[in-house]
């Protein structure tokens, strides 16, 4: 936690009292802030250096979006050197840190999380005509409201045992759990051209095939990422990893991943089936968002069992 005195002052942001730095991405500093006029609750302010990145597209897209699983834009302003993107605050922070904290999520907790991300994607892909293109645990934020899974994760791999001894597997799974999930960071997002109806530019008939094709695939980019997130939630490590970027790139290109033993031994075949339909190299064969939401593993919600417990 950074001390108050160390927080910078930004020109034009006088209304907001910065409380703490919440995160820094590649091109932004994000602060928790209070409204000195008392109109808004606490917010998150993403400060972007104009020199490094143009946020106008990001903000323009966010303005169009209205969904419970997407971080809301509160206000946008700019100074000579900065963009200020005032956002709904997600007090739980990044899903990423929760994976690290819990080592991995139970199937019920994973489902609870991934369904919400999928609902946001369904809204983006099917209603808003937007692709996110940067779905990853760092960009998935949450509200820490209680969720009670049917069972706590047990240690599985050799490394997991140490953490089990510290009680990590129980801590935070119940009442300290994850409530509402919000998709954040539209810095790489894009509007997709709807070849059926209207395009953002107006006319339809003049769109080149590579654009149409490109956009057909852009939704599937989010679905691949969704598969990577689901894989990571279930076992605690990503499907593709290598120290060398070259080797990693090659593995991704070939879709070379495995359900690594012993970590995947106790994870249901149904969950593995769903993951494999997302981590499919051919984008035409990869599940789209509706196929995802109709898969048995998603539909067999753990809710009945939860209610009984
Ligand atoms: P970047 O494009 O630099 O990655 P992000 O929008 O992802 O910027 O924000 C960077 C980090 O700041 C996030 O990963 C998260 O930790 C934090 N953050 C961003 N927005 C919020 C928010 N609305 N509530 C809480 N934390 C946030
Ligand atoms: Mg980010």
C-alpha cells in the first residue's frame, strides 16, 4: 500500500481524492478515489499518458456498454498529457490474485466465475457488436460477496501440499469468496462490423472480404481466451507456458496443451470436454459463446447442491 503523500496530483483531477494505487498496467495507473463533492461512491480512476496510448476508442466503446458483468464507465475527461477514465470500483480487485491465493478453484467456483464472464461476452458479441480481445485474469475484477461452493478444493499436486498445510485451501473459499465478476480493460477492444445490418461506417456492401473474415474470427479470439481462463481457474496454471517466447508461440500455434496429471486427475471429464472445445485451433470449429453457454458442464449448475447444503 502506497502512502497518501506519495500519490501524484494530476491537473484537472482536483474533484477526486486519490486514496491508493490499485494497479498498474502497461500504459496506465489506476487509483481508488473518493468524490470530494460526495455525488459518487468510491471509484477507480485509470490515468493514461496520452504520450503512450490513445484511450478515446476504449472510452467510446465503454460508453455503448451496459451490462451487470462489465465495469461501468462513470466519467471521462482529459488534460494536456493525460486521459482520466473514471470507472465503477471493483473492490475485490483482480481475479488473478484470487487464483494465486486459492491455488485453484473448485469446479463450482470456476463455473460461478466463468458463466459471468461468458454472459459479458455474450452481450458484447451478440448485442453490442464488440470484441474484447484481452480477456485474462488480470482484466477480470470482482466484488467479494459470499459464495459457498459444495466442497473445498483439496491439494492435488506436490507443490500444492505446502499450501494445504498453511490452510490456504479452506481460507477464503467460503465467505471470503467471489461474488459479482466484472470484465474490465477495453483498451484493446474493437467494434465489429455487422455485415447483415449497419456498420459503424454506414454502408454495408463495400466491406472487403478480409474485413468480414477478420471480424468473424475476432469473436473466436475471445472464446480462445475464455478457454485459457477456464483452464487456469480449474487447475491454477495456464494451458500454454514456456520460458522461451518462441517455444510458447509454437505451442499456442499448434494448440499443444495437456490436462496435466496429477492436477487434472480429479477434474470432471465434462469440464475437460468444454475446455477442449474452446482450445480448438481451428476458429471455425471452436465453440462460440452460445455453444459455450449450452454445454452440459455450464448447465449442470452446482446451485441445487448448494441450496441443499
Ligand atoms: P491496462 O490497460 O493498463 O492493463 P486496466 O484497465 O487493465 O489497464 O487496469 C490495470 C489494473 O488496474 C487492473 O488489472 C486492475 O488491477 C486495476 N483496475 C482497473 N480498473 C479497476 C476497477 N474498476 N476497479 C478496481 N481495480 C481496477
Ligand atoms: Mg489490463
